């Protein structure tokens, strides 16, 4: 049979699932083992991780062109990580509502204005995790209220220095890298809202 071409090829699913078994399930993820026929028609297996929350990231920017990073030890990596404020929001809840909650919890900041920056599929070879990131400005400082299980640090840095941390590989978290690079591109091509462009100054 001739493979579909063009838009039909993009829409067609070449995988056949013969059996699916949930092997692990908790509040945040579900791991499923699949017996499949591959696109070549041969028997195979596939393990997938379903995420029960949308990944949310926020780049807060103040009137001086500074932003906030949050540092924490990441258990799966056995390493410390500096990231933009981020967390999870339930599917079916307005992502902006989840973003405002996460920003307040991790930094104590409340933002008057928001701009969607990027949507991403994270680790799409094994998971269905989706992410969205925003820029936030018009900031008011309050008290942070992280979850009791978290041990977080905060750093307020010039945004240009944070962009350099991405280029230098100091910031490695995928959502942070994607969001910060999306913001830097929009700043450099002048496509940010005029008040934000003026706040960040010339590239």
C-alpha cells in the first residue's frame, strides 16, 4: 500500500495498539505499557507517560528589566536546577489562573499584565506532557508560599544576564530555555507590546 502523502500523511496514525496495560498510576502521572505494531508492521512495545497536569512557566519582569529565577534540587536528575517560576495546572482550568497561582506561590509576586510566549510538547517520544509559558509584568511583591515539600531559593537578576545563562548552558530546564529564548527573540525583533519593549530597552 502506498503511504499517504501531504496533509493525509501528517494526520494518519501508522501505529496499531494491540494491548495496553497501566503499570503505574499516581496523582501526577500514569505509565502505560503498549504492545504495538510499528509503522513498519512489525511487533513492538511502547511505554508512555501521561501527565495529569499542564506544565506552566512564568517569566516575571519588573520595571528595571530584572526577572526572578527559582532554584531547587531536582530528584530525577540528582542535580540542582535554576529555572523560571513553574509548576503544574490541572487540565480544564484556565492556564493563566494556574500561572498566577504558581507565580505567587514560588515568588510572592502578583502581576497586572500577562503575555503568552510559547506552547511546547515536552519529551514527546515518551510522554504527552504539554507546557505553556507566559511573561508577566506590572508586579507587586507579596510573601511566597511554596508547598511544604519544596525547598526553594530565589534570585532576582537582570534579564540580559539570564539570557546569557541560557546560552551558556547554566539554565537547562526545557520549559525555562524555551520560554526565555522565545522572549529574547521577540525582544530582539521588536514584537513585544510597546510598554514591554520600552521597559526592556533596546536589544
